[in-house]
C-alpha cells in the first residue's frame, strides 16, 4: 500500500511476515484499517465529522467491489483480499471505534466493549482464516486495551484491565501472539526470538 499515513510499525510488520502468505493481504488490510479508524478518532475535533467519516466507510464496505469509490488505497486493498474479509468483521471494527466517539470519558464498560469488538474483527477473523477453532478473543482484548492505552494514554482509565490469557502455542497463530507481546513489555529482540522459536 502506498498511503504513507498508514506506515506499519516494525512489530506489526513482523507479525504479518509470520502469517501464511495467502492471508497476509487480508491481515495487513485489517491492521491498516484499524490504524485508519484510530487516526479518525485521534484527529476528531467534532464528533459529528468523525461519525460522517465512519458512515462513509460503512457505506463503502456494503457496496459490491466494483461499485466502491476509487482512489482510496484501503478500499483497493479490500478488493484484493479475495473475499477473505467478511462484512461482519468490517462492521465490528468500525463499531469498535465508533463507540468511543463523542465520549470525553472512556469508562471501563466502554473500553471493554471496544476491545471485544476490535478483537472479534481482527483476532477472531485471523483464527478463522487459518482454520483454528481456538478462541482468540481473550488475547485480542489484551492487545486492544494495551494498544488503545498506548495510542491514547490520557483517555484510558487506570481501572481498565485486560483479561488474563495464555498465548496460543500453534505456529499458525504466532502472528497474534507477536502482536499481543508487542504492546506488553517485550523488546524488539525478544519479539524476534519468539517469532523464530515460539519460546
């Protein structure tokens, strides 16, 4: 993708690298779309304007690929995912960010709902893509809350604590473990070692 505003951080790029080649486009798309939605929230001065932007995305998602607006790199990327990304995942991801709009105080319940939806959209979709029956939503919520706190440190209450969950052992699920570790305390070398060995 060519959108310089959506540069992928090295830990996220490492996670994508360890995903199976056939789902890398879909995984990359979902992570970049997540970044775009976070950016809409970050730049929102008027909640109504941000809501209009989110409504535009929802409308674009609902259209057939050949009817979607041209000139938007992420919509082009969506069209190139070979149907891997269902509308339900797109709607869940949009909803995860929309519920934070217009609220000056992100309560425990609001933040938890955000994490649930975001995890469902990205982590559970990934598990489905690789054919895993393991529930990835708990570690997805760990990632979502920690990543939200990193991006908006002054807005996530200290009382918001992610659920505890062990990282999956399966090689196919390692990209999700890398993502989760990256927003905890793992250093770059530690992430690389884990990616190589699973240890």
